[in-house]
C-alpha cells in the first residue's frame, strides 16, 4: 500500500468509498456523497490523500477542511477519513491519518478535529491510536434524516500537535 496525494482521476473511487461509509449510517449526517466539484471545493488541496494498492486502486482517503475563515483558527482543521469496506483491517486508515498528520504539521496546523458517531467504535479506536483524544460528546446534535430522522450524538475528537 502507498499513500499519495489525491487527484481528479480518483474522484469516482473516492466518492464511492464516501457513499459506502454514508450507507452504513454511522459515518456522516450527509444523505449522499457530493459531486466531485463540491467535494474538492470544500477540502484543502495540500492535505488530501488516498491509499492505493500496487494496481493504483484506491483503498481509502483522508482530507481536511478549514473549520473557520477567521484568522485565529487558521491552524485548525476538520478531517474525514474513509476506508473501502473491502480494505478494512489492513492499516489503511492508520496510514492515511499518519500522512495527514505529517502534512498538516508541516504546514503549521496545530489541531485536527472531527466528529464521530459513538457507534463507530472502529473509528474511535483508530483515532485513539493516532493520538486523538475525546473532547466530549455533543448530545443530540443533529437529526439523521437519511436514517429515520432520529437525533444522533457525536463524539468530538481532536489531535493537538505536540510540535506547534
């Protein structure tokens, strides 16, 4: 497995992996993966990566987005990491998180944060092994329209750079 920068040619695979995560009901409030144009417009171009096998098949992806346009939050990003269901348990998520941690730290970003549904225990465990901590639980933070319009809690996690 290799981790490399995400490119436009990865669009179909990236969005399919995103949709597979959405379909589980434990990965996103989004009802469907966005268009490629919407996806890339929201993500910082220097911090988007894919993990690929030796045939360049995309196994997973990670990307970050700014949390605010305010200058004081320039070093804080929110990330997403998704792994193809067929590639889970092979270290793909860990490799992607290590890459995005390295790239964001090199760029002076001091905090990576995200929200994870509490039922997504594999994601919470992965993030803990990569230095993320639970900040708290945002109870009933949003309704999950695509899954019965029920209220969902979100575990708020973050990783602070020890170097910045």
